[in-house]
C-alpha cells in the first residue's frame, strides 16, 4: 500500500511500490488517502503514468498513523467520514479514464454490530464509480484479534449484487477448504488472501490444485532462496542491497515461522491462523529451525543465502505475533481437540 500524498510528492520509496515486474500478468496498485482532491490527482497520475490493471483504495486500513491522517478505516467511523468516502470515490473514479477503481473496506470502525456500515457502503459503491470491492470481515477496533465474520460478508454480498458490484471476501483464508467453503454459495467473486499467503505462500497452489500440500522443509527453504535471489536483483548485491534483502526476509519470517507442517497434525485437524501454535520439534533439524520464533534463528536462515550480517546487526520485527485471538494462549493441540469439519458453518 502506498500513501497518495507521498506519491504526489515523488517520494522514491513510495514510487518504487508502483513498479510492475515483468512476471506479473495481473498487477494492481493499492493507495491510501483521506481527501477527495488529493485522491483525484493521485488517480489521474496513476491512470496516465503507471502500468497497472486496477487501482485499489484501501479504506479499511486500521494502522494508527494512517487513521490519524483521516484515511483508512477512519472513513468508516461516522457520517462525516462516510460522506467524505463517497466524494473520494467519485472524485478518484472521475479522474481515471483507463484504469478501473476498486475499494477495500472493513465492516465498520467500532466493535458494536449496530454500527457496522459496510452494507450501506457496498450498496452504493457501484454508483459512486467503484468497479469492484473487497470486504475484510473485521472492524477497525478488532484489527486481527477475532475471527473474520463471514456471515456478515455474505450479507453484504447479497446487498451488493443488485447493483452489479463484484464483492471479494477477505479474512482467515488459510487452506483450499476455507476458500471453497466461502465460495460455495456463489455470492462472492473470489476471496482475497493476506496473512495466509505470508505464512504459507503455497496456499495459492493448494487452492489451484484442490489439495493439502505437506511441503518439506527443504522445499520451504528453497522459497527463501528464491526470495534472496530476487531481493539482490531488485536492491542490488552491494552491502546495502544485501542488508535490505536480509531485513525484508527476516520480516517475512515473522510470519512464516507460524506455519505448522501438515504431517505433524492429527488426521482431520487443520491449523487455524488465529491460534498461536505451541512450540514443537519438526521432523528434522531444518523443520525445527524454520518453526523458531527467535530472531537469532531467522538470522541463521538468512545467512544461508546472504552470508553473515555486519558487526552490530540487530533486528526487531515490525509485525510482532500480535494477531492471535485471546484463546491463542492455549496450545494448538488442546485448542483443536475436535476434528476439523469443513461442512460446519463457521463464523470466520
């Protein structure tokens, strides 16, 4: 996600987010901002100067710094915000002649179900100029602390359908069974996958091939090797490029270490993204290493591809393991005492 104000200021790090890799057959740009005039100018720039297939406005981002600027999920907070959202989408879509505009929202700002507003937004978004929408089944207040509410997502799909607005559901998709369950009634265009793809990138292969993949530790390690190679191609192989690649790889490991290999789970039990797994020993030393939540072990993995870091190197992940629900303190084995039943209607 790029900040629209920084794009218009020409901030290099923000403009770098707009570059399309030759391998990307479908490429979208997600931007964030809270003021209609600024977003209209940003939309015009993206439409004329950036090679992308769609532009998405993130109006569900819960980050404090984004909300403080009147952007993100602040637009869902009250009538003033909703009125500004309408003007923003109208202004931005009106400034873009070539590229479709899509929007992403959460259910609402507050935790109170009576204050959910996404159904009202999605009823009218097509008329405002949105070509499609994504709904994250949580509120701003919930962040990632609860299961996504797929019942509400389906309610919104029914509301959006008469206008012809395609709706994408988002929240807790972690397996092909999750995906197929949410797509079963045919009301959604598709599902968006965020953290699930960061924790286990092969979830997309599982969905495509409709199978559970008990990926080996060596196959997982090879994915980091690919990341290192692409990182050095992008940031350069000098000292600065190597260390930038190292930091991004270790940020990613703050997610990937949460994966529990399928072969270690009881038959019929599936890992749940919102439950913090108990420490475990893998089937070999490498699998145990990849499961470690210690920064020192992440650094060991990075060293396999990038060499030792410079003296005095330190690392603190931006995304700490704070996206588990309250019950995550319970060990995975005890929390999943019952077998996973993909035919049972779930709330997230």
